[in-house]
């Protein structure tokens, strides 16, 4: 059996007296699209920070492709998209992508930059400062930046926040494309409809622990909503 | 190996040349210091020679604080600090890139402000003044090598500027005091045999601060 792309083993995290996560365990297979659903403050972002190696768990262990997430090789396979842009407003789109392509040592970077700019329909604005972009355009460039080094694992933390319908549609189309390409994707969102449209599996995180781990296939958003609320009020289901 | 550091340096310099935010703020601040001190105190040339090195370094380091604060403030914007923590590179390389950019910006500012200092305090240029170059280089590198890592620590907090001052001043004071002493020797034309050992001591502190910061930077980037 192949090594899972992501394994979270009994992870807990506290910030002094504040508990963020308690005994969270799950795994994600290569090529799987998993949505993590939960209310604000449930611990979704903390979980993604730990998975990406930016933050260490207080207890438990995380493995990316069988090894430590802070390994340089693992970081090169990873991309994070969140409400934070990871872009410099005082550089143009092209300069931002050139900078990241050098950091990630992207081969044939010129062609790759052209391709990702084309994917997010920003080729015509590549010489403009990012500070002059609208929120939707900036988020599209964020996606281009994340896909630049062709990551094996995509971590998306509420990526639809503040986007207009056009940008949401484009992001969904791009994510479907990434899924078809066999990339492993973990998405945190409040949006049950989008989660149902994109995911193979969903996890509900409530009161800092996983309370539901279910398959998405054939499940409509209303069923997920019911499961979501019953898991939050009831207890663990699987 | 230096690819990451060079990329960060190029990115920072490009952004600085585009906005001129740090250099302009530093230059105006130093100019104010020189103007205020020059027109407030009417002292003899002899006394002026005694206080001039101190004034020069007050201008350098207080203005340098602008540069240090700015350096990681622009990384915090749009979550770029987190992007740095996610990069598949050695944290030391990120440190070197940021250190180089802060140091180069500060040295450029110093080169721009030094002629103003000479004019305001009516100092005579001589060949001996070239000895100020290693002094300014060593003092600046000590200040920025420590300032860069402490700026990265402070940027995670709400009171970034206060914390940076509180952390930096006690540690960097010896370097600044020695740099003032060395500059005083050069400006007064009285370079004694104590000059080179003292310069070497500043250099040794630079190496220690730089090496420790390089090794520790990975931990600073983590949450």
C-alpha cells in the first residue's frame, strides 16, 4: 500500500490556556480531495498551519509523504492558498512570479510563468503592480503563484473569502483541473455546496476535534448540512 | 546555495528603489538631527570635533531603525512572512538575503548623508578620513546583523517598534560605542595604536552576531 500524502496522528495544539486542537487524527491518500468543514475558531487554520510545517503541534505527529512536514523536500511539494496573498503589492505580477520561481527553482520558469498567468487570465496585466489589482485579481494571482512549482499537495484555507462570482467560478474550475491532474487537495471552507461539488471526502471539525469523517460521493449539500449540525451537537459519527 | 539570498536581496532592493520609502525617511530624519544640533549649540570647532562622531552614529543608528522596522513590516504585509516559512529553503539563506538588503540600503543612506555631515560640521576632508570606511562598514554590519534577526522576532508582536528597540539597544551598544570611539579618532586625526585592535573587536562581534543569527533564523520563522 502506498504511503498516504498526509497523515495527522493524534495532533493537539494549545496556545497557553487556549486549546486549538485536541487529538485530531486522519489521513489523506494521494490524489484525494478532502474538505474540512467547521465554524470559525474550530481549529481549521491551526490544523493547516501544523500540516504545512509552519507551526509545531503540542502533541502528536504529522507526516507529509511519510516524513516530517518541515523537510525541505516536502515544502517543495506543498502549496498553500489562504486569505493571505503571499504577494508583494509593490512588485508587478510578473516580478512576483519570477521571485517565487527562483525560490522554488522552477525549471523552464519563463514558459511556466506564462502558462499560469494564462490559466488565471492575467497575462494582460502582468506588468502592473499588484497593489493596483482588485481583490479577485489578486486572489487569481495567488492561485497562479501557488501552482507555479506544480505542487503535489495543495492546502487551501478558506480560499473563496471575499471573491466575486467570476473569481469563485475560476477557482473552482482550476481546482477541478488540479484534481484531474491527480494532485492531493485539502480544503477548509464554510461553503458546503462548493465542498460537495469538489470533494471526495469531508471532515467536520468541531470544538477542536474531528467529529465526522464521511465520503462525499452521492451526498448532497443538505445531507452534509444535516450531518454537520448533528455531528456538532451529537457526537462522533463515521 | 546563495540563490535564495540573492533573490530576496534583488526583490527588496527593487521594492526600495521603487518606493524609496526607507532611504527617504532615513535621510530626512538624519538631516533633522544635523540641523537641530548644528543650530542649537554654538560651540567651538574643538568641541564640535568631540561631539561630531556621536552625532554621526546617532543619525546612523536611529535612522537605521526605520530600515530595520520596514524590512520585515513589508514581509508581514499580505502574509509574506508565512510564505517565507513555507519556502523549501534553509532559514539562514532568508536571513542572509534580508541582512544584505538592510545593510546595502543603510550603507547607501550613509553614503548620501555623510557629505551633509561634513558640510554642516565644517570638517576637513583628508586622506586619513578613508579610515572611516572600515569603521562605518564594521559598525553598520554589527548593527544590521543583529537588527535583522531581532526585527524578525519583533514583527510577530503588536508593539514591533518598541520591542525591537528594547531588544536591540542593550545588545548592540558595545558596537556603537566602539564605532563612535573609532570615528572620533579618525575625525580628530588622532588615530592611535588602539585603533586597529578596537576595529578588530567590532569585526569579531560582527562575525559572532552574524553566525548566531544565521544558525537561529529557522526557529524565528516558525509560529
